[in-house]
C-alpha cells in the first residue's frame, strides 16, 4: 500500500462510509422486497464502498466501514434482527476478503466473490442464531450462488473506482 497522510485516509474512509450508507439506502428503495427471486437477497451495492476501502485505505478501515454501516442503518430506523444479519454477514465477508486479498493470484473478482459467498454463510449463521433451527441451512447454496454472481458484478463496478482513487491519491502525494 502506498504512503498517505492519516488525515487523507480518515477523510477517504469517512467518505466511503457515507457512500456505503447511501448505496444501502438506494438499494432498499430501488429494489423493493420480492423483486429478486431469493427472499432476503440483495445485490450488496454497499460492498463497492467496502472493497474500495480495503484496496485504497486498509483492512481496519474496511472493517470500520462495514461495522459502522450496519450500526448506522440500525440507528436510522432499521431493526435489530436485520442488523444482526448484516453484522454477521459483513464480518464473515470482511475476514474472507482480507485473506483472499493477500493471495498474489487472486484478483478483485475473486476477493469480491469470496466475500459475497462468505456473507451468505454469515447470514445463515445469524439465521441459526435467531431462529434456533437447522432448517435454514437448506437455503445456503442459493445464497452462496446468488451472492457469488452479485460479487462478480460488485467487482466489475469497483475496479474503475479503485483505479481512479489510486491515480488521484498518487497525484496528491507527489
């Protein structure tokens, strides 16, 4: 990772957190429940901001964006069950993305797809916790498959943003 000032990284992280919130809210408004064929499934547009944070600022900041996004959505009128699902899915995705980002032959597509698949696993863990029934595990292959497809789309949308921010950041340092 290149050297930047702490103020620059804090500012970029704050802007990316705001972007994650806006994308989450827009996705909820533009894709009402029932539009997608898998109940509870979302494209995960906020993951664009989390991936950009991971690649352009760092791991801790990406974790911060993922956690604060979930908690702020709860504060803005979400519900505790949705927050639990978001937090558990987000933590699983973040951990997987950090591991995959360290692997030299894994592209941003692999990182995003792996994170999206792990998000589904985290959500099933949340469902197990909330419902206290094993039957929800049947839903896992559908979530992982749909999440993987969404992860590829998110990577496709993220790459130009990471490249642009990297270019801008390098100009500011010089």
